[in-house]
C-alpha cells in the first residue's frame, strides 16, 4: 500500500519551529510518499458539537470539516504537528481531535474501522530543556491512537523558543532524519502496557 501522510499543522503561526521540524522529518520520506499539509489556522474548524445523545452526526460535504474528514480517511499516516501549548496540544489540534468524536458517530463513515491499523505520529517544539513536560501531549496522542486501534509512532521533540531556534537543535534534527523510518507498534493504553 502506498503511504499517504497527512500533516495537520496546529500552530497559530505559519513556519513555526514545530512546522520546521516536521518538514525536516518529511524530507526523508522520498518522492513516492504522498504528503498533504493542512494548516488548522488557515482552515479553522467550528467548535465541536456533541450530538451523540440527540441525533446522528451528518457527514460534512463542504468546507473545512469535509476537507479534514476526507484527508484523514485517505491518510495511512496522520502526523499531528503541534507546539507544546500549556503542556498539551494546541486548541486547533484539540478541536480537530474533538471532531473525531463526531466522525465516530457519522453514518457511512466507519471512522474507527478505517483508522484501525493506521499510524498516528506527533511533532512538537517546546521551550523546556526537560522533555518530560511534553508527557501530557504524548499521552493525548498515544491514548487517542490506542482507542482507535491505531499504531503510534511516537512524538519527535525539538527544543526552541525564538523563531527558527529548532534548526539549532542538532539532536532533534538528527532524530528527524529517521523519525518516520521505523515500523510503529500498535498503540496501547498505559494500563495495558503495564499488564503486559
């Protein structure tokens, strides 16, 4: 199967450190891998409305919701590209993930079965020297992948504060060269991993 990567850009500004790091990693994918890049700042989603106890969600047919649903369903690999905002994903990304809840309940989409076995990845830039502060972001992505039966490729971390700083993080740039190279394991909830 041809790999098709969807890069979901969650920063509130273009060409930020997180996006720069993601683009460095994506350079290694080669010309045979399809890449789609969608900025959530340029394509904002409406607030998610939880209808699960009232009615079915309708499949979006136009606008940003349709664009993102179709791109997500078409991807073999979804890469969440989000700066570390208050120790988790950005508001743009959180809203995108909230829409997954609606897509799970949209007739004819079969979102869970479609996403099962596909791979979720993350890329983030943080100002802290200590990578542990990104654990909430990593947990959000890993647990989301586990819920859907997806594989989880982990999160590529880079250190930065000012624009362009991440390009001076030699360790992050070295990790970017091989980040997408390995096979990702099936995601597991922490309690499942502890029981194994």
